């Protein structure tokens, strides 16, 4: 199971790299074309925009997995162990609630824009909202996993909030 999840997250890293490369190439090419030839590709702006959206949303999943998101833990680490666990559980519960809101909202927007197309590329608009749906479900599962690790696997809060380096980023 751990091997499958690690492969899944490697795939996410590859998608992030592809999105970044596509965005850089298209924007750079468009700048050169506009500067030298006074023209550009209209569709490249839409593709770069979609690439940026996926880059941010998939990067958020990676940040949640590796504990590289913003966390102010100065109060949390000074609390007694039981209070740390309760506060950490409340934080993860809040994340779950927010991700449920994001997921249902993104799904609603996907349905609402199912037949709409981007102007220059003709791509379906719902593809953009799919990124929010994917991120919402992924982070929701990661937050639930954090609660499971805390209460069932008996990991400490300090272990759960410490950023993971890439060599040690394995799901247990």
C-alpha cells in the first residue's frame, strides 16, 4: 500500500513538473513572439493559466503530505501532550471541513460548466474546477490520515508537524 501511495505522489510530482515546464515554455515563447514578430499564440495564455492552476493545486497536495504548508506551531508545542492532541485534531477537523466545502463547491462548478468551452483552445471549462475537486479530496484524505496516525498509530504531534525531507517522505 505504501509503495502504491509513493508512486501516486511521484506521479503528482511529475505532473507538477510538466505543468511548470509547459507554463514556462508557452509564456517565454509568447513573449519572444510578441517582442520580435508583434504577434503571439492566443491559446497559449489559456494553457499557461490552466497549467498554473494545476501547479498550485497539486503543489498544495504535496505540501500537505510533506508538512511544508504554513503552520504556526509556537502555541501548539508549548501545550501539554493531551492538549496538543486535541488542538491538532481540531485543526485537522477544520481542514477536513474546509476541504469538504472546496470539493462540493468545485463539483458544483464542474457540473455548472460542463458544456462551456474556453474561447481560444476549445477545452472544457470544467477541467479547471477538476483541480479543486482533486485537491479537496486529496487533502481531506491526508488530514483524516493525520488524525488516524495521531490516535491509532500513536504518533506524537511533533512527529506529525515536522516537515518531511524528500528522502523520508513515506506514508506509514
